[in-house]
């Protein structure tokens, strides 16, 4: 039997080189498409928090042949202690309580490490345009005419926004951010520090009402990540003004005890600083004409939900698979993409409800109650149900087999 012809609409522009964008490009290039990725940052961004790859997300990484690399980059974190101002543990929890084991369970990996794994797997087959961004999108019968901040204008068959919560693609095509962003009442900040607390694959967290500060070891304990979160309504600040964001964090945690002053002493020098609201993106549809969204740009579940990387990986896998199955017919593929992925998006976003109040309880009594629950959890008869909840949500849908070798002929 002869191989079918390559798909229609082969030339695809993807905006964003974090997780969803390179994952989508990985599959598209193997299905006979010709993806190009444009990324605003001048180079691959390697900062960010530890993220979980679990459930169907693990299955997708396994199908990519990248599971061994992901496991090699695992943080290896063994657990977390909730401590008082003197550093004495008030409650400990093992990572095994919520995670599976090895290839069939939960892999915790730094966001930047997973981004590097995906970039290394795609850079020989995918065109990357770093230090540039989309400034305009105009669709007609020929495709989508794209203007860039730096590069010359080009026309692509399809454009996919994988550019995060503050998606420029979404704003250009679907409307302003406030129509889709649901603020969840908290802000999160992360940056790299020395391993000041001499942690051994462990995390320590300290709470005061409505705030949490923590540190966990990284890079085989050679360094650490400082993590801060605090309760707040929407703040008025420039999402690209890092100095302003650092001032907000420093002012918010001024006077807080434990190791906070030592951690904040490294704030100004941090080059990988991350700061953003805990928020969800809720949309009725993730496509319009020849433009679609994938990952946080279309359906962010919220930082700290533990599901963001999985949604990005699974969403990219399904979008590419449906485009291949439809032989590039985006009108069919985008509809199927929405139908296949929507149950997982809804489940992950529901799962994220209440994460902030568990992580940064608003009162001292709720902090004590949280710590008591953590201490009792290993002894509860339903601990397996609680511990297995993240995996259950992450397996809301299976990794469908798209059999790309039966559908397309790879380009020469």
C-alpha cells in the first residue's frame, strides 16, 4: 500500500518555546508538517518552578521517547516540612504520598529542564526564531499573514499560540486578557538561590497568615529555589517590569521571619525571577479560523495545580494528532481537538480550586489545621484516595493512538 501524501496546511507558526510549543512542534514535524517557533525571549528560558509530569502526560513523554531524559532530570525531592519561625518542623509529608514511582508515576522536573529536553529533541527539525514576537495576524484564503517585531512578514497556513497565560496570540485574535483570565486570589514568585538551608532533596515551607515562603534543593543540592506566595486581589503592575515585581515581593514579605531575609537577600541578583498571579484561563473555544491555542494560553489550570505541564503535553499531542488524522484540515482537527481535550481541561481546573487556601492558609488557626491534616494523612484509611487524586485527574483521558505512519509521508 502506497503512503498517503503529506498533509495540507503544512507550514505552521507556533508562538512560544516553553513546554507546549516545542511539544507541539515535535509531533507536527513527525507527522509531515513544517513547524516554526517564534519566542520573545532572546534564548531558551530555563527558569521557573518544579513541575509534575504524571498520568497521561507521562504516557505522552514516553511516546516521544524522552522519558529517560526526563527521569534523569528529576528533582529527586523526597518530601516537604512545614516549619515554624525557628525552623522546627511542625508537619512532614513524603513525596511518595502523592506521587507514584518512576516511569509509571510522577516525575517532578524543573520547568527549565523539561524545556531543554524538548528543545534538544526538536532543534534539528524545527526552525526557532528567538528574540522576536508576533505583532499582527491577518487571515485570508491564502493563510495567515504574520508581521513580526524584527523579522520580515511571512504567510503561514496555521498559527498556534503557545505563549502562556499572557498570550499575545490570544489577545490579537480572541480578545483582551480580562475576558478570559480568572484571578484566584494569590500571587506566586520563584527564583534561584544558593542552598542556604543545606537541604538534601527536601523542601521547607514557612507560613504566616495569607503568605508562604519556602526553599527546596535543586541541581543535586548544589542550589535551591526560593518560592513565595501570598494572598491578594489583582495587582496593577507591568508584567514585563521585573524590577517592579521584585519590589512588590520584597515589600510584601518585609518583616516576615524564619529564613525569609536570607532568601530575599538574593532577590536582586536573581536572573531567573518568575512572578505572576495564580490564575486560570477559561475559554469556550481554543480556535478561530486558522489560529488555535495550546497549553496555558488556552486553558491554564493555575500555577501550583500540579497539572499545567500535563495539559501542555497532552494538549500538544492531541492537537498535532488531530491535524495529522485530518490530513491538515484545520476545520476538522480544531473541532476534534476541543472535543478530545475538554474533559481533561475541566477536570484539571476543578482540581486547582482551593489550592491557595491549602498552600497559604489565611489565618493561624487554618495553618495549624493544615499542619494537623498533613501529620494525620499517612494514617487515614482513605489516604490512597487523597494521595492518588493528582494521578486520577491527570488520567482523565488516555493518550489516543494516532498512527501517524499510516497517515502521512515525512517531508524529504
